């Protein structure tokens, strides 16, 4: 416990120092995941599948908690599989939170029993990278099909169309190398202004003080939520929201202690096992959200602490009246933000064969064994590189083809095991050949060795005869 508090103090110091040195970047980065959060949260609220005010308050609390406990811009985002089913089948609030309870309960068991840690040892890095890259490309496809493709040059209205999307994309390109420009913050403010024009003055949010309400699911509601949505969310949460997040945080923020999969899993479980009773949206962490917030400037937990405070304020004072304003938020701007987040996440695939965590072999230095020198990376053969690429792309292919992380995971693992069995078979064949040769069946190497032995004996006998004649 003392060690945990000491680490939290160190993380707090880093949060404060980062916020003081680059406040605009932290604020901008905190808004990087809006492209994932807003569309699903608004759709669920309009569908009456969640309480918007409760979702804002509790997700804000979890933002603050994760920012303090982990010290990284760890997102709090919707459970996508549950959200998709709840929207399509018009779940009630009780059914939606039941799905969250189911996923959270299984994740909690995985966490406290050590199964999550075991997963990190048995799941190869190319499969994890495949899940990450696949998730990034899924965001890119989602940005194109759901947000940008339906837009016309002047439709649906003057404040949300392809012209605004092109403007946002050009601004994104111009700020690629200039991280000091708070792109996400500026786009968010612009989006709110455009939303006000779209909705008009008669639909502005009004003050609505939050009134908490307890939701206790009935048995039929729990059964529907658990079987139709909760179970399908488990592979996505385990792979993309826990394991992939731990890997990605180590890659993006190596100077900050990497959260363990156990701690991330417990965090996901507690968020839903507490907030669900009040009608909050099922939430998790996610590698896409982390990549998005990093892409737009976030480098510490201070970014999401600020976001959490903002959410709580909105939930307490405005609540459900925000639905119309948020529903009018321009899809042109959201689409470009989602596109940028997806590309940032997909970039992690480039380190598969150089820089991946499973390739480092400890430390090496000139004069000491202390961990102060350079890390030594294992050199891969051409065949190993090709195999790792194929496993990663098989994972990506399965994920994109079926739009399911679980299918991608199974495809990648089967490809990995196929290579492992093939290599094991070759090694067994090589050992068997050596064993048979040692038992008396003379192969070329065995014959060569015996010929050398016979030659050596003959030379020794000849030398002995010469020595005798000399005497």
C-alpha cells in the first residue's frame, strides 16, 4: 500500500508538471476521443438505453480516478459491442446495464485469478499488434462509412458537409508536425459553435440538476442483456481494452510506469459494477482512445482529469437537455478526428520486427551488468520476420472481415500455432536424424568422423615404426 501511494505521488507530480509545461496540449488531447464517445453516447441516450446525465457524471469520475491512479491519458469510452446491440435492438436501461454487469463480472474474475496475466504470456506480440492495427483500421473505416460518406457538398446543411470535412482534414495535415497547436480543442469549439447554429436558439440546453435513480434489472432483462450483448463484449474488452492498452501505453509513454493488465482489468470491472446501478453507459478503456488522446497532445493523466471535471459539471447542471445539442454536432468534424485516431493506432504495427517488447533481451553495457546501458534487441531471421508479419496480418484480416476482435484473435492464434507446429516438426526431424546417425546408421557426418579417426590411427602407427627404426 505504501508503494502504491508513493507511485501515485510520483504520477501526481508528473501530471502537475506536464499540465504546467503544456496546458493547451493536455486540454486538446483530452478531447481526442470525442469521435468515439459522442456518436455512441448520443445514440444510446436518444434510444433511452442509458441515462445521459448519469453517464456524464460517472464517466467523469472514472476519468479522474484513472488519471490519478495510472498517470496516463487512459480513455473512458463506450463498450462498442454492447452499444451496437443496444442501439439496434432498442434495449431498455436495465438491459443495457445488465450487459455491462456481465462483461465486468467476467473481467473481474479474470483479473483477480491471474488469468489476464497468463494471457499476456501466451498471446504472442504479433497477435496483439494485429488487434491494435485492426482496431485502428476499423476506426478509419467507421469514419468513412458512418460519418463522412453520407455527407454531400452542401448536405445535410450548411454547417455540416464535405466542405467542412475538407477544411478539418487540411487543418489536420497542417498541424501534423506542430504539436503545440491544440487541434482537437479548436475543432471541438468550432463544432459546438456550428451545433448552436444547427439547433437554433429554441433548442439550447437548459439547467437540469441531476437526480440520481437506482436501476435494478429484472431476471428477463438481465438474461437479455447478458446473452445478447454482454458475452459478445468480453473478447473485445479483454483484448483491446486491457491487453492492447497495456502494450500501447508502454510504447507511447515509456517514461511513465506501465499499468498492469490486472489493474486495468479491475478498473474496467469496478467502473461498470458501480455505475451500472445508476443507469450509466457500460464503459471500458481502449487502445484507440489512448492513441487518439496521445495524437492530439495528451501526455499525462492531467488531460483526462480535466475532461472528467468538465463532464461532471455538464452532467450535474444540464443532464438530458444536452442531447439535442450533442446530436447536432457536425459529423464532418467528428469523422476527421476519428480518422486521425485510427491512423495513429494503426502506426503501432511498424514496430513489429524492430522495437517490439518481446524482442528485447535485457540490458547490455560496456563495463557493467547494471541496467544502465543499452537494451539489446534480438536479431530476427528473414523467415521469422515473414512469419510475424503473416500472423499480424492474419489477425487484422479476420478482425476486419468479420468486424469482430474475437475472430481476428482466433485467426491470428491459429496462424501462430501453425508456424510453431511446423518449426517444431522440422526440429524434431532434425533431432531424429541425429539420433539415428548416433545409433549406427552412418550419415555423411558420421562417416567423415570415422574416416578421420582411422586416418589418425594409421598415422600414429607409422610414426611409431619410424621411431623404432631410428633407435
